[in-house]
C-alpha cells in the first residue's frame, strides 16, 4: 500500500492559502500583468457590446423593405466583424502576455521544490517513492499553470460579464428578463458547486490511483534485473494491473459523476433559455420589442451560458489544481530532520582530527545501532574499522557526514562539533569511496569530473591514472565518453569503485573515508588500488572500513566493532598479541586464503 504522506483536507473547502502562496510568484512581471488585465477588460467590453450591433443590424434589415439603403446595414455588419476580430485579438494578446508570467512562476516553483528535495534528509529519500513523487510534482506544475490562466482570465471576467449583462437587461427590458437571468445563473452556479464538491472525492481517488500505479511501474523497472533473476514478470504485471484496475474504477466513477454534472447543467441552461426566449417572443408579438431585441437577448444568453458552462469545468479543474498544488507545496512544508544551526559556522579544517565521543545512535528508537562509541583519528593517521556485517561501520560514516544526527554524544572535527558547522562546509572536507557507488547515467568523464566540477581535462586524466582506470578506459571504443548506464549499472563493481576513487582524488578533501573501497577487486587490482589510495591518503586523515584484514595491517590504529560497540582498539601487533576478537578474525581469514 502506498503511504499517503499528506493529511487529507476537508474535501469541500478551497484552500485559499495555496493561492496566497502563489501570489509572490506572480509579482515578477507587474507590467505584463497590468497589460494583460487591460486586454481582458477590452475583450469583455467588446463582447458585451457585440449583441447591440447585431440588434441594430436586424432592426435595420427589418425596416429595409421601406427604405432601400444598402450602406447602413453593410456598415453595421462590417463593424460587427471588426468587433468580433478585436475580441479574439485582445484575448490572444492577453494569453501571450500572461504565458510568460505563468512559465516563470512554474520555473521558480520547480526550482524551489527541487532544491528543497535536496535539502531534505536521507531518511526522506530512503522512504520516498520516486514514481509517485515525480507524478505529484508534474501534477502540481500543471495545476499552477491551469490555476493562473483560469482564475484570472476566466472566473473573474465571467462573473464581471454576468453582472454587466444583468444590469443591461434590467435597464433596457425591465425586471423580468433580469430576474430570469439572475435566477438561472444562481441555480446554475449552486448546482455546479454542489455537484463538483461531491465529485472531488472521486478525482482524488483517481489521482491517488494514478500515483500508486506509477510508483509501482517505476519501482518494478528499476528492479529489472531482479525481476528477471526470479522470472517474476507475471507477478509484476499482475501487481501493476491491480493498481491500474483501481485507477480504471476510480476513473469510471469520475466519468459517471461528470455525466451527472454536465446533464444537470444542460437542463438548467435549456430551461432558462426557453423561458427567456418565450418571454421575448411574447413581447415581440405584442409589439413591445423589435426583432432586433429578440436577437439581442438570444445573443446575450448564448454569450453568458457558454462561459458559464466553461465555468463549471473550470471550477472543477481549479479545485483539482488547488489540491495538486497543495500536494506539491506540501513537499515544501516538510522540514528536514537534519538542518544547519541558526549561527552555524563554516568549518575550516587545519589538522583534520576526527573524534567520536560517546556516540549512541538508532535509526529507529526501538532498535539501537551504535552504543557509546568513542575513538579519535589523529591528524594524518590511517585508522581502520573492522567488525562483522551489520555492526554499524557504515553507520559511523553516515553520522560523520551528518546524514543523521546522533542521539547522544558528539562527533568533532578539529574540536568543532559537526552539528555546529554548516552541512555544506562539513561535507566539502570529507571524501568518500562508498560501499555501493551509484553513478549518473552520463559519460565516464562527467561522472569522474563530478568530484570537482571545475576540474580541467588534464586533472581528470590524472585522477583516472591514479585510480588505475586508464587501462580500462583505453579498452573502451568510446574511451571516457562511454555512457555508464542507469545508476552506472553498465560498469563492473570494481570499475565503479575506481570511478569513486577518481572522484575523490579530484575532490582533494583533507579527510578521507573508504568504505570497503577494494571489496570488489581481485587481489592484483586491489594491491594497485591500495597503493593508489596510499598515495592519495598520504598526509590525510583517513578512515578505512575493511573486511579483508590484510588490507589494513599497516593502519595506525584498528577499531574492532561488534554489535554497535567498540570491543578492541590498537595496532595490528597489539591486537594479535591480545588473542581476542581481532586475533580470531585474523586466524579465520588466514586459513581461508
Ligand atoms: N536507513 C536505515 N534505517 C534503518 N536501519 C538501518 C538503516 N541503515 C542501516 N540500518 C541498520 O543498521 C545496522 C548497521 O548497518 P551498517 O550499514 O552500519 O552496517 P555495516 O557494519 O556497515 O555492515 P556491512 O559490513 O555489511 O556493510 C544494520 O543492521 C542495518 O540493518
Ligand atoms: Mg557497511
């Protein structure tokens, strides 16, 4: 089941806050907005004026039998054409002017959401569902676009037009015409609002089903290989189809309710049209009105009900858009669990001493992972961390990078507590060759250059050499312009690790972390890489996590972990002499190799 991270709002209320949040994004192009509004007013005035010309044409033609002047009706028809043209033109100009405003707002909001997603903590990203998330953002963006266009250019002007027409009808034809129009419009709006609110639930259901089916599809495709290994194509297809079925059902309900909405609206329009025209016909036959008046009233009604009909659709879509935008803005309201202190300083590393002081940590309160860990890595030292799988070694690294805050104790670099410095400056000073390297779906060159986006080609090439990637790259037909595939899956594990090493060489941080950096290499390459690492790490503080103890024999200090605790500490000889945990691990590996 897809976890819904957003609380459901009361279905029937419009969230005005969303509109308030949007306003600042509109303010960038004030002049454009003013011109667009001016065009809008011109359009509306012209379109209210249009039926009057039509009335004059009809009246003149009606009297045509008596005086055969051709020029007057012709002039009027020409004027009619011109006014029509100007309505369309002003509307087009308005859309062109305003388009820019909308697109800029979408750009700003898109960037803001993107930045915010990167500002959120690792935990959020480990829990997120990529497919659903991207769908939510897509829908939010189109929501913004729709809202901007229709709120300003449809709802408000239509209401304005309605008022103008009712006043004109009242002044020219008396209370009855005005009353019928007002009554039909009010019942139309009331019905539309009621029916639309009733439908909103179905729309949300359809959206939710849409997001979950997308989540399912993306997750399945990301696991392509796993699906094949276990020949679970059918299982995946069925799971996806189940989601699609829910979507289909939600859509069906959606459509049926739309039918009810449209049907009701059509009924109201027809009844009131008929009433108005019957009244007008009556007045014409009793010579209280001219034929032109009849045409004028018909034209007014058409003119009112077409946008009104649209208004029903727009109201529904606006509500949908608001819900979608709210969803997207909901992401912006999420606060990262790890954030910079208000007066966080920029970390300067002079020596590079790393200390863990009585650190305790749990991802989930109910399951402690690290318990009271203390150790120091002195400037320029190489310290190894060993211990069985799941004992919390990689967790130490995540804490050092401050992906999570410790529950107890502190981590310091050169006596600066890491939670008191900016995350940016902290991470800039630490380089890592992670346990699982994930690459961008780009060229090898770009992936390596990612370690320092300002690096020159020569620098990248030197890093390639130091990381022992040259032979591999020369063997590729396209050299370092080769694309590495989604998440770098077209490279072998060892190649990816060497890319990670090259990146770190480019980054040149004072503190280095190697998390199983050579685990995917054969003994020969391992030795070469170890030498490379040694060169890179010279004079740097480094923390090396390793399973193969032979790779860390030369460490200044070896920290042995077991079940989240430090059980032994010392250099290789000291630990061997102790004949305890480390000694046992060492013996076991000696007999294996
Ligand atoms: N994001 C997370 N949320 C919850 N638990 C986690 C998370 N990441 C890791 N763990 C748990 O924390 C424990 C320690 O994990 P960690 O990755 O630090 O182990 P490790 O010592 O690096 O193991 P290995 O040698 O296999 O890499 C594991 O039991 C793991 O299940
Ligand atoms: Mg690990």
